[in-house]
C-alpha cells in the first residue's frame, strides 16, 4: 500500500512551487496544463494530496501513477474525500474515475465490485459507470434486469450522491432499452426524484419521465 500522508509534514520544494502556482484563482483548465508539464509523478501527487486542499488534490489525481494505486489506496483516498463538501468530494471522485480508474482494466473490475461498498462515493461510481456504458453507446453487460430491480428496491433509501447516479443509470436504460422504458418512466413517477428541480436552458432535467422523453427524441432526429 502506498503511504498516503495527510499530516502537516514539511513539503518538498517542488511541491511548494506547485502550490504557489495554484494557490489563487486557478482554473481547472490551468490544472490540466500544469499536469501536462509534470506528466506522472506519484510522490509529488501524494504530497499534494496530503495538503487536504481541493485544488491540490485535483492536480494530484491527474499526476498519480495508476499502476501504483492499490485497493487500499483507493479506499484511503475515498475516506479523505469525505472531509470536503458535497460538490468538492463528488468532483474529486469524478476526476479520479475519469483520469485513473477508467484507464486500467483492473481498476474497472474494482469499480464493478463497488455496488455494496461502505463508501457512498464508491457506490455512486459503480452506478455512474453502469450508466456511462449505456450513455456512450457501448454494449452494456447483461445485467440490466438486475440493475433496474436493485434501483427500484433501494434508490429511495440511498444517499443523495448515490441516488443521482442510480437515477442516471435508470435514465439511460430507459432511453436505449425499449423493453425497460415504461418501467424506468414509472420509477421516476413513483419516486418523484428531481421532479421539481430547476435546470438551466438547454440542459436535460433529471426527472426520469422528462429525461427519457427528451433524450430518446433527440436520438430519433440523428
């Protein structure tokens, strides 16, 4: 297991220079530029993560070496994310998912084992991954019936971040899989999740009956 330090230990001069670069008003795009210059630097990433600050942790995610990330490491990162507010911890997990976990078959297998993880963020990632398979047009595994049954049985008891990802998966099942479409629409009506949510112009609402209708109709025009 990698030694993930979250103490106030003295940082290296390299880490201090990087922190100065991102300390004030750093945009997310700038983090990617900095990461591109650094490339991979696992030790520096762990130093940045140890600061417990949001932007340094985002940068850390970009420069981690996926080959050195064990299951214990990922559990430790996930636990550390709980110190952030709702939006920050979801953003951190999303970056970890996109920039590390999906780049490695072993990590994808780990995601697929997170349906019953004690960490809500990992359960959210499991469901987001299942929905994303469908959203990106990839042939989904033959688990749709089981997934939908589990969503129907547990979504109202789940934490908010997990509810969103389960709803996301149900939405894309409804869009792409005709045999389950009415069932997904009915699920949305029964739970009422996101029915009164306000969305920006041009954005698709999360309320399942509207989401499925809009996204399905979009694809009939292609």
